[in-house]
C-alpha cells in the first residue's frame, strides 16, 4: 500500500529539516511526501530543490500566496496532488517516530480514521535538536531530563490497544483512506483562523458519514517541537461556533472543500 504523507508547512525551514530527517528513517518503504505550504516562499523552493535528490522518497511541493490563514485550502491542494490510497497528516512542527508509517500501514483499513498523539518537547530540548539534529535527543530519558510534557505518549508499545472513548483526531497526527476524504469533500475552507477547522470539523463530518475512529496511542508517535501558540482564544471560539452551525445544518459534504478548485490552479 502506498501512503501519502502531507506536511502542513508555514515559514519554518529548520523544523521542516528535522521532520524530513525523521521521514528518511521510516521503517516502512512505500510512501511519498507532500509539503503543503500556506505560502509561496523562494527559500522553500530553494530548500526543496537542494534536498530532494538526497531523499529516499518522492517529494512534492504545493503552495499558494500568503493571504492569511488558509491551511485547509492548501491541505486540499495536497490531497488532490496525492497518489497514495492512504493519507497521513503531519503538522510542520511534528517529527515522526521511526515506526510511525509502519504502524499506520499495518492498521489501515477502509471505514475508519486513525489518530495518534504527540510528545510536547520542551523549549530547551527543541533548541538542542535544532542545533545538533541528534535524534537520540528524542529518547524518553531525554524528555524527562529536559522537561518535556506528555512524555508518556512517546513510549512505543506496538501491541498496545487503547479504548477510543473521549479521544479524537488531532490534525498533527492522523491518517485515513483517501476515498473517505473525497466522500466528505476534504477540509472545509471556510475556516480561516487556526484551531478546530482542521481536525474537529473534519472529525464530526467523517463520523456522520459512518467512519469509525481508532486510537494509535503508543504506536503512531510524533514529537511536537516547541514554539509560541499561533492562535488565540477568540479564534477558537469563532471556529467552534462555526462548527456548531455546520453541524446544525448537517453539512457533512462541505460546500467549500476539495472539489471547489479542481479546474483551477491550487
């Protein structure tokens, strides 16, 4: 099974470098990587041109003008560019564990969406990773020593199965068959501020479509690099209000989604 890995990226090449290094070390071999850039920065194009020949996987790049927060729009463009039958999503601040794709691949099946969790790397450890690039710093001992949070979520237990109760999709670490994204018209581009729109919204629509959720806790692990928050309480409140309105209207197949720009440049 071929997997498409989509990375939501915005203006942080040092983070992207660590993520791609993590993807180079995957134990699963059949995958492509798509950088979904909510910008069109020359520095990103130059970086991709230099690193692509050294990578063991195909690397694609989709981008758009920086006209405010349009993450969902560029994620839809990346879905349209994808060739895998199964798609996994990473945010541009999350390094995947070496078994990350293997775990999604062996669990993947139609009718379900799969979600993992993340270790919250401390500011001090993030600085060390950026300086050294040393993946040994992602060990459990290192997280304890440097004060990372949610470090227990970084314990790899390949045969662990967790109840899905009170859990759900986080946009930084999840996967699903591409056909199911098409069935709900992908991400809803009406959300133009961070938080909720890229996970809570698509989750309720998938559930309403009959898709079941499966936890990948302790199996599909990512490490979240420290940075300041990119959204406000007001952003979240506005997005939650939009979610409730769309739920009330029963808009499972969003009006402003994956099929909106099929005949246009992304």
